[in-house]
């Protein structure tokens, strides 16, 4: 429909602008972009280093991304409208938000791409923190493919507690996709450990 087409155009335009901005402001090296599946619902599991992470994971991919965003970002109706245009939906952090889980599953089963940060919050020191169990469930029940993503250097460019980012080098590396049939053969703990 017309709204989806307009959303797609806005998303693509923003992607082009952000791609130029990212390449001008930071030295971002992206590895294994070829691992992006061309079809099916895809769950991207990434470590969380800075506010830049959703952009870093999505900007170089061919297919549009969907994002979970903390519910407080939707309190301002104007900003909520903007981030919904970029396929964001709210999640209540730290609550096991059933609504957000159902929406994640719906989007994955509809063939969309979704990024989640299973640590639940940004790192304080650059080290990967323990993963929450929810993303493994999404991989086993909703995603055709699950792609692990490593972000390195983001915590130095925009450390937690800083209002603005600095210049620096960042690496984004995509791992080999894991098919749902493989994910289902593992326990939640085994899949989380693999990711």
C-alpha cells in the first residue's frame, strides 16, 4: 500500500544519508556483508556498545531492518512517529514484555529483518555481558535465519554516560547465518553460547 511504499522510500533515503555520514565521521569497516539472507525472517543478534549500534548494524544491509526501542522513546508523539517510520516498536525493558515478544515474532514470521541486543543494555567497558534468554527463543520460534553480529570500537566512540559521540574506528562483522532448523535442535543455553 501507499504508506508502506512511502515508508520504504523514507527508510532508503535515510540509509543513504546515514551511510555517507558514518563514512565521513567514523572509519567503519564492515566484514561479511554477504551473509545477509536474501529472504525469510532474519534475526540479527548483536553486542551493544553505543547508541550508534542500530545504525551500524542496519546501514550497510540491502533489506530494511526492524528495531525494538525502549518505550520511553515513544512518549513524545512526534519522535514516536519518526522512529515508527523506521520500523521501530516499543519494548518495556527488564519486564519480559509479552507484547514486544509477540510483535517480534509477528515481524519475523512475516519475513522481516529484526535486530536485538541480548545483553539488554550498553556495555560499560567494551566486554560482552551475559545474554538474556529471549533472543534464543525468537531464533527458534520466529526467525528463518539468525545472524550473529560483532560490533567493536563503538564503546570508545560513544561511551556510556557521554552525551555526544567522538571520532574513531569501528568494526562491524556479520557471522554465518544459522538456520531455524539448526537452532531448534539446540537448547536455549546451547544456542545462546553459540551466538
